[in-house]
C-alpha cells in the first residue's frame, strides 16, 4: 500500500473544540464579548443605496423579523430564497431565518425565470425575497412551481400579494418562539457554485460547518479593520464575511452592483483597512495609472481570492503598493477558506515545470490536504502537481439533487476527503500553489493544456491588461488554444502569438489565435466566464 503524503496546517486545531451551538447563539455571544451589541456604529453598509445597519440593530430587529416570519407560517427547516441587489437589511432577514432554524439560498440576480424556478424547486422554498428589479422574473418563476410561496420585497411602494421588509421590521416580536431545538447538522444556507461548466450546483453548508469556519483562528485576521468587498450577496464568501464581521465587531462595506470605474471612488470614500478583490480586479488595478496618484495610506490589507492570480500581477501589486500587505486566499463553496498567505511578509513565488506560480499560503487550522496523481490517484509529495484533496469540518453536507431527498456527495470519499477539482502542489515548507481548475484543462492532440499557464505568460506582456484562454474544438487536434485579450496600447495578435511561442512549448501555443475585447466576460461569482469565452470562440469560427 502506498504511503499517504498528508499536509497539515502549521498550527492545527482540534475539530472537537468546535461548539455544537446554533449559529446565531454563537455569533451573538461573540458580539457581546466584543462589547458591540449596543453599539450605534455601522455593521453593514450598502454603498449603492447608502442603507446602513448598526450593531445595536442586530438582535432586536432580527428578532422582530423572525416573529413576523413566524406569523407568516415560517417553520424550522423552511427555506427562504432571495434574489435581490440589497446588501444591508438582507443580512437581518438571514439572521432571522437562522434564529428560527431555517435556511437561505440566494441567486445571481440576472438568471432567467426558469433558472430561478429550478433553484427554488431544489430547496422546496416556501418564502421568496426580492426587490423591485428582480420581482417580475421571480414572480414568473413562482408561477412555475406547484406550491404556495410567500413573497417578501425590498420596496418603497405597496406591492400586491407581497409583504415589505419594512413591515416585518415593525413587528412587535411577540410571536418569536420561546424555544427552538436546532439541529446543528441541518442546512443553514445553500451557496451556488459559479456554474463554469454548466448550471450552478447548490452547495449545502450546515450550522456546524459555518461555526467551524468562524472558529478558525485565522479568520480573525481579516476582520481587524473595516472591510470593503465587491462580492455579490449570494456566494459562499459573503456568508463568511457576514458571520465573521458580526463575530469580531467589524464594519463591512458592500459595493452591491459592482462597477469597475467606481471602485477607486468607493475606496477613497469609505477608506477601509481591508479590501477583498477578485483576480480580475487585481489585473486591472495593478495596471491602473490612477493607482500612483491617489493616497491609499488608510489601506492595510488587500485580500485576493476566488480564482488563481498570476505571478506577474502579484509582483505589480506589491511593487505599486509597498506599504500594503497583499494576501492570497484559497477556498471554495464546498469548504470555505482552506489556505492563506496572511503570515507571509512578501509574496511567495515558485517555479514549477518552467512557469512561476504565486502561493495561496499555508493550510488554515482544521484543514488537512493531499495532492493525488491525476491518473493513478496516488498521493504525491512536495513539488508534484496533482488534484488537491482536503479533509475539514468546514466541508459541505453535499450538493442538492432533484433525484435525491438528501444532499449527494459524489466527490467525498468514505473517509471524508473532498476532491476539490483543483490542480496544484505544495512546496517543501508546506505552502500551497493552485495552478488550474481541472475542468478548465483541455487537450491538444495527446497533450493536456492549462489555460491559466498561457494566461500567466500573456499577463507578462506590458500591453496586456487581462487575458482569458479557452480550448476551441478542432477535428484534428481536439482543441486549439485561443486567447481573448484586453490591451493597453498598440499590440497585434501576431505579437502576442509570438510572445507566447517564445516562452512555452509548441503544444501550449495559441494555435487558435488571439481576439481583442474591451472587457472579459465575468460570471455569476465574479470569476472569468470561460463558458462565455468558449461560446464567443465557437461563434467566430
């Protein structure tokens, strides 16, 4: 039997120390420990609408909403499905649901009515929360299911057959149940995957897995200052931010409808100590000339996650922002934060098979990992690339499935190891490097091609702001690599084709050519939409 090479956190924690308590009880106790329960300081701010929720509002108003929901028939185990751009009072509604032992699921606001209906059907949600903009399509979706759904809305006008959130907030609180026996292993929220290879999958996280995530000692590091985030209100990360900010008494500024041209303006207005960004934001921010002309002395920490960031962009960011710590994190909907570079004073880069990669840091407490060979499944030692597998109490309960009454776990083995679908390696010091999403890899003849590796090379070109690479189907070679590039200045497709050819072996060349675009498509979860890129490439054939 082969030896298992298991990597662990430098400061492991015992999962048995995670308290078996409902999430609200846990968070409110933490809020009191930080003496924030009566504070009139803002807890969450929606930067688009200007709406604020104060720390002192959390307990009394979430209780009123919970009472009002109880009057409407909400019971333990019920789901509330939300489709809204609102990013402040939404979290009071979520807390109310969790106080009642229920669960929530959110959707990307621009989905079709059919997709809303599919997601609602998976949870059998009896309550739906919307705003004026999302109301029409959600109403259409509700008409496609065969049970009654109570409609709740963020709106300043009276809507027929819908209850406003303001009405819920004015309840007297007397219908709030005196005692609810909440099973900590039951669903607390469903996070949608990005849907990069098809329809979004519903990832079921429990009360216990969420408490485990907040108990992770490393999370406190991200909540020492005011946090600003462009994250939408439904991915897995926003639940960690909501719970973490409440636990540690930290103000959160949500950008809501993210607009690239307004990012720096919001940054200068709110002056957060910590900013969360996606790699696509890091790409253009690192190359934005305005970065040299503004005073960002208030900013202490720049946290990048959600996808792979290339080594060139990391170098540029650290060079342009020498006084700001740039931190890379690695996590996923299925198991939240798995590694972080928080303790590294400088970006750690590593060469592997001729390409440089930026580390996502060391494993966080509670997490163990293996790297397994893509063909044999054998566990690998340092500097060998393979699929990342993890073992953690933060791991999901499973995926929702129309064919199963309980969540399914096709990628979790009998010992609890989760196959992440990510390719990466560890170095000799236990630093993790994520190099590719397994589902993005394509074949050119008999060779496997990593689009991220080609993108990393393109990002080194001084005229390239952003780059996305996909494999375009071809009858002889299986696929041809084609790049889509946002450029800054004069550069031709031949220049970039030659640039890649000089730095990578022939099977990684841009045999499918280069296309120039004003911006790359961004998907539901703020990541590069490779499916859309591929559709563009096929349409151009």
